[in-house]
C-alpha cells in the first residue's frame, strides 16, 4: 500500500464524507422497464461474473492469464472467494471507480482499496474460524447464531404485540411505534419519526446515518492493521463504502415487510420441497374427499399407525447411528463478561430460537398445555436422567447433524445475496419496485399458504383455525390465522430495530472486543447522535 500517494490524491476527509451517489428520482412514466428473470440469471452466470471481476479489479491483466491466478485466496474455498470478489467488484465499480474517475485517471488507488477490503475479509474470516474452533465446529457456530437470532427475535415479537395490544386512557395515548421504542430502544431510531413533524423525521434519519458511520468506523478500526488506520483519507473512503452502501443498502432491503415475508415463503417452500410428504394445499374444498362413517375412521387409524411405525423406525435408526456422528468438543474461550469463568457450549435444545418460534406461532396463547408439555420435555432431556439433550448427547448430536444439513452452501447463498442487493450487478434504480402494499400482502399470503401446507389438515384446522370442520371455504380461516401471526413483521421501522439489533449481536459475537462498557459503538471514535 502507499498511504502517502493515497492521501495526496484524495480531498481532505470530514465527518460528513460520503460517496453515496445522488440520482434524481425519475417520474413513473420515465422509469426503465424491469429486467426479466432471464436477464437476472444471465448477470449471475459464471461467464458474466468472471468478466465483471476481470474488468473491474484487474483491468490491465492479460486476457490469457486465468482468473484464478489473479485472485488471492480469502477463505480457502475457491467458489466462496469467487462470489466475494464478485460482490467486491460491483461495489468498487459503482462506488469507487466512478467516483474516483472524476478526480484522476490513475487506477492505482482502486487496487489499493481492493487490497484493503481483501485484508478485511481475510481477517474477518479468520475470526469466524476462531469462533468455529471455540464452539467445537460449525455445529456450535450454528447453535450460537440460532441463540442470537432467537433472543433478538423474541424481544421484537413481544415488543410488537405489546405495542399493538396496549390500550391507554386518552391522556396517555401513545402510538404503537412510541410504545415499541420504549420497550425496544435503539439510538439509531431515536426519536420516533412523526409524519406530522418533518423535523423528527430528519433528526431520526441523521441519527441513523451517524450510527452507521460509527459502526463502520469501529469495524475498520478493529479489522485493519495499524498502518492503514493511520491514513485518514483511506479510512474515510472505505468507511463511507461500508456505511453508505453495505450496511445501509442491506438494512434498507432486509427491513421491508415484503422482503421478510418473501424470505419466509422461500424457506417454507424449500422445506416442503425436501419432504416427501409435502403436498399442495388447495384453496377450495368441495367436500367430495371427506367421507363419514366407519370408512373415514378406518383410514385415519391406518394413517396414524403408519406414521407411528415410521416415527419409531426413524428414531431407532437415528439413535443407533448417533454414536458415529462427530462430537462438538469443548469451548476454549472465556466469557467476555467474566474472565475467570469458562462458558460452556449451549446444547441445541437450549437455544433461544425455540422460544422465539413458540412466540412467533403463539403457542403459549393458543395451546398452553402443549407449550407446558414441550417445556417439560425439554427440561427432562437437558437435566433429567441420562441428559440425552445435553451437549454431545444423543439428541444433541442428531439435532446438530440435522441443522447442518439444512444449511445451504455458502457460494450459492452469496450469489443469491448479490442478485438481491445488486440486480444486473448494479444498484437498484430509483424506481425499482419494492414489495409494498398489495405486493407485500401477496407475499404474506404466499408465506401463510406455505406454512399451512406444512401442517396436516386436521392439525392446522385445530391450531390455526377454530377447530371446526368446514365443507365450504377450504382452509381460508387457517390462512388468515397464519397471516395474523406473520403481521409482527408488518412495520418496516420496527423491523429496522430488529435488523440493527441482530447486526450488533453478530458483530459482537465475531469481534468480542467491541462489546466494551460503552457498547458496540463505544471507544475512541465518536459521532454525535442527537436525542
């Protein structure tokens, strides 16, 4: 790297440094047509991705040189490295090359930024490897991530439902957002924006931008070597890329209700596609398949007997093969809050994800007896005779193996993320459609139908509906019941608090040194946040 050359070429950085492009929002009549599915898939193809990486990151390299010889290893997996370099190429082209080209035609600075980001990714992956060793493998990492998501998600669901079910007397009336913010506060979302008060909206937006800048600055200060941290111009530029592009764009997309419902729908559809017993849920039911009398009872008994036999057979096979599954090992790290006490690994059954899912489907409210029975069973397996659910127990090994099998490969996941954030390998145009309004409602309906499709008809009617069999109307009541459950993700501003809290928890898990007494954004770097 050449810090002196970089500083000379760049303007003096300031606290308001930003390279986020400003583009006028076109009128609806002038908006470009949306790309087709074929165009989106073509942009993610290996040939198009390779051309993008070579053209942006290595424009002077010979075409005869294979791309694999130009890309330095980052994670040890060539496919994952390829997708990371593709994301880096999009970011560099749109937010560095175009901006820097207005200052000078020297392409050397682009290479410096690329090497800097590569170092950050390499160190971040190294930290993830450390967490893997501390948790006894990827299974422990998955359990830790599930615990973080469960804790943050449970707080969001509880705060959302409390905010929408609390009725105060007229002198103390408060909006749901004010109640939510009081129960689940976050500095980036303060003050609560009031549509009738433009000043509050501007102040909250300024606090949001200041929080992202401070978070990006703390991340770079931790991941960058001291020689690079001493270059203020480089820190300002890379910090702006991270705050104004990566964090802002990802959070803005992830907090939209339609995006969350679409993600739930895709997860449910993926689970249904894997199950051999997945079946299509018809919207209507004319009653021709419902037979009364002893025939219906006979076939129901046969079905239950077959299910019981299959379940017992699967349980016996799983227990017999559990001894061959790898152990998770013992955690090596110490607690960040108490340096003298070693923290034990969390069993899969002890994850807070399960309580979050129970809150999401309203299990305690709809079937308290089932909630209590499951809690008792969980306690018996964790602390009862044999402790089969404890770490490295029979149940823990089976569940860890099952969870790892559900995880998608890293490279296709990164490719899908690039297609979501950067359609056609470019930022979304100002008029790009977001799933809001009727489109978001269709996404919620699709997710509800997928959830209902995973549940047997007799169980869905009892749990999601009123429990009464209907000849006409199909499973409409069940769909509506699931849609009400999914309504906790219907407010983008509240979802933003959830996403920020999840981001903070993930960063602290990867970089424990950021969890000091002043919080994740504490330390030497200070950005004023108005309250």
